């Protein structure tokens, strides 16, 4: 026995008099181990305490020892092969009353299921666990949500302990994955990316940078552009005035010394903006209350230099903290909310808003801004309440193209149990005001899905609306968040997008502590899955990591034009969930050219084969399959397609008829 396990055993023996199940000399309590590597859906693991920091208690019976966790909970342990048994009593903690708590406990050894509790509910007596783990090297203790969400899922591994014949078990991080770059870099010949369709309002300024990969210099041209528009042949930026109502079919062309390409581009002058989901960058999850004008300009520079703009990223958006606060740690963010005429005042980190949007526009990009309809924003800065018309006019004068309109502090106006009508009111007001401005300004409703916003977000003048709270607080639940968002898929369409929040990969600042950016906690597989889910759901694609620290892996996840094309497909469909198993699911999305995008997802802990049957996907006959992340053809398949999908990963393919050459 190693010295480490002797120490642990000593602790166990010392506490024998206080415990219900008696630990003997070769037993090690789970609660004695370093639990910090546990991943769980809410809170932190607690040793010998419930999550609410009282005694562990299941159906009225209390336990001195144990580990309290919360579904979905994942704890990996390394054993030396000489641990003979794992014992515990499991159940839902009594403090989880009042909700629909239900979980399933599972014990897996070297990838094989060794024991499962079946679904357990609140109030149910603890179930005894006695599992033979002799010879096992990798043990996984799992608590699943039992398919009904994680609310109240306080789960106790009471009296959890190991019978050891050798070293004590150690808790370890989830299996390491290499950051494999799946996507080939763009070739030197030009390739025109981005949406094939663009909506704008007659008479307003027009600005569109044709997203194009390929070695510069590229010579751009466009046949059939309305007379009020022109294209800069060197930059591929189209500017001018939106022509009168109508649909204009243009042909974009790009050539360089390596080749030439062309692509149709439909300009629809009418009432609808955002005919495809908006794409861009938002500062929030990287820079929080540290954002400055210089950082915004740097982000615009990098959007171009990194190649993001070449695959369709367009908006460079400021979030909260650009205004003044009454009190704040940073004195440069403190000042009067408005001038003598009631015009909102940016804080000293934003000395020249018009200069900033001019800078962004000169690159062919667009500028976004943020405010709340309440008296204050979420971070406590000036809100629009009572000054909506003035603010809408100011945002237009400054040159912004998108407004993220939050809800914070509006509760002071409408109370906490507001009706849907009351929730709609500020958005109707701002939506109308934005439409009256002499420029196209999209509105993103950031009210976290309250009042089923997907049902009315479009009618009040929004182009996109958050369907849930801040994803920064639940990055470990991307699969659940996506599945919840996909339930509102019927409201997805041109000019109408469900928004499950920003893409948070690369360097991200912790949302709880509004910390400095550090490498995100998501595994490489999870990052591919994240981007795939968002594209299949036709979500707005806003990256929100630190632009100054983009690396090749992050760029490869963010910038695959074939994956982005699924998001930007002009039909605007959100993928349907066609198969939802215990550990896997599949999504399919119909595309304009008659082909189908498919995502096979594995939120589970081990690689598994997943089968897509043509019947489930609504397909028949032979179809060719293309791996979108690797940009490679996989051949022709009939009846079904099967792929092995890694832990927390995805296989994303485009399935089309053999004669579809689009
Ligand atoms: C809310 C929003 C976030 C961000 C912050 C800013 O939490 O949901 O996206 O805008 O406010 O304070």
C-alpha cells in the first residue's frame, strides 16, 4: 500500500466512530479524495455535506459521509486494478424538495456499465451499491438527469467508499483529447463564401463585404448590381444606397492568379433584415467591464486579418459597460448618464463613437451596440428608460447597425410577475424606433426567453432573440441548451432567429467572476459539437472570445465555410431532432438545394457508433455523404449512414442526391 493511501486510511479510521457504515482499514472514502475534477450541472461537489451544506439525507435517513453532487455529474477515477469493491448508498438529497428531481446513478469500469440505479426520485429510499471493480483501471461515476432536465437534481453518493488492496483511487480529469485540426486551410484560389441572399431596406446606406477566401490580391466584380450600388474591385466591399423595393439577382465574381470563381447574390430590398442569421463578434465573454474603443478596433482588425470576415463574420459588437455608471471601480467609467439635452454619454473609454463605427465600416464590417430598456443595464450602467427615441436616434447617428436590447432593471417598471404584454412593450417601442432610422439596424432581444419570446420577437421588430439565460454560466451544458433551443425551431426563418447565445471557445473570461480570458474549458470535441449545433439550428453566430488570442485550432472551428454554409442556408430552417437516445442524438436540417445537413451527437462519456437511417431522416434511395468538418466526400450510402462519434463529439455531414452538384 502506498504512503498516500496509508494517510487516507488513517483519516478513515479516525472517523469510524462517527459513521454509519464502518470503514475498515483498507477502505477509502470517496469524500476524502480530491473532488475538484468533478464536472457537474450546478454548484460544486461537497464532501460529507449536502449541496446545501447540511447533513447528507436521503428519504429521512442521514449519512455522516458521502459526496453530494448535481446532475449531470461526471467523476473519473484512476484505480490500480487492486481496488476490489465500490460501495455506496445513493439517492436524491432531501433538500431537493419542491421540484421534479429525478436522476440515474451509474458506475462504469473501463468503459463498461457495471451498475445503474434506474431512475430515482426525490423521497425514494437510498439504494445500496456494491460493485466488483477488481481489475478495473478507469472508473466513472455518473449521475444523469433522467431525461427531464437538471432542476433540483441534488444527487448523493452517500457512504461511497472503496475497498483497496493497493493504492487509493485518484480522481482524474476527463480523458485528454488532442486539439486536432480537422479542416483543411483555404486554398489560394478565390472562394466566395457567406450567404447567397441579403435583406435591406430601400433608401438606406448599403454595406456588404463579399466574404472571400483566397490569396490577395483578388479582383472583385459584380454583374447585375443595381445602379445605386458599386463594388470596390480591390476589397470586394459593396457600398451605396439600397435600391427601391424588389429582388435583384447579381453575380459576384472574384479572381486571382490561382483561379476565378463566381456566385449568385440575391439582394432583397424590402422590410426584412437578416435573411440569414447574423454573424460577428461580441465583446462580452472576453472583456466584460474592461472593454475600450481600442479593443473594439483591434477586434475589427483581427476579424479581417484572421480570415473570419472571409467566411462571413461581419458585426463587431460592443456589449455592456460603454456608458457611464454612477459608481464603479474604474473611475473612467463613472460620470453623468446624459448631457443637458438628455443625450446618452459614453464613458471615457469610448471617446468617439462615430469614429469607432467609421473605423469598423471602412473595413466593410458592421457595428453593434447594447443597452437595456430599464433605467440601468445589467452591469449597472445607464439604460434607455424614458429616453428611447433619443437613444435610437443617437445609435443611428453614431452609425450602429445592430442593437442588443437587454431587459435588466426593466423589472422595476413592470414588476417581477410581468405579463407577456408588459414584456413586449419595450421591444415594440424600440423596434418601431429603429425602423424609423435612416439606416438598417437589427434588434436582438436579450430577455432570456421570457414570455416565450420566440412567438413574438419578430412581430415586435426583432431579428433574433435569446432563448435562454447566459450561456457563460452553463458552458458545461451546451448539448442541453441546444436541445432546449431546438424546441423553438418552428420560429426560425429568414429575418427570425432563435439565439442560444454566443460561441465561447478559444480564450474566454469566466462569466461568474468576469475574469480575464483563459483557454476555455471545453474539450476539442465539445468545441466542434458547439459550432455544429449552432449551425444546424441556424443560430446567430457571434464569437465572444478574445480576438487577440485566436489560434489555429480556434480559427479552424470558427471558420469552416462548409459548416457555416449550413447556418447561412437561405431556407433558414432550424434542424429537427430526429433521434434522441439515452446518450446520443441526431439533428437534420433541410437545405435550399434539396440536400440535408446532419449532425450525429454523442454527449456520452465514450465513443459510440451512431446510425442515421434514411427513414428517420425522411430520405430514400442512394445519397452521397460529405464530411463537413474534414471537407471530404465519404461515398454513396443507401438506407443508412453510420459513424463512430467521439466522447462529447459530433460527426457533421451533408447528405445529397448523387446528381446534386451544388
Ligand atoms: C446580460 C446578457 C449578457 C450580457 C450582460 C451584460 O447578462 O444576457 O449577454 O449582455 O447582460 O451586462
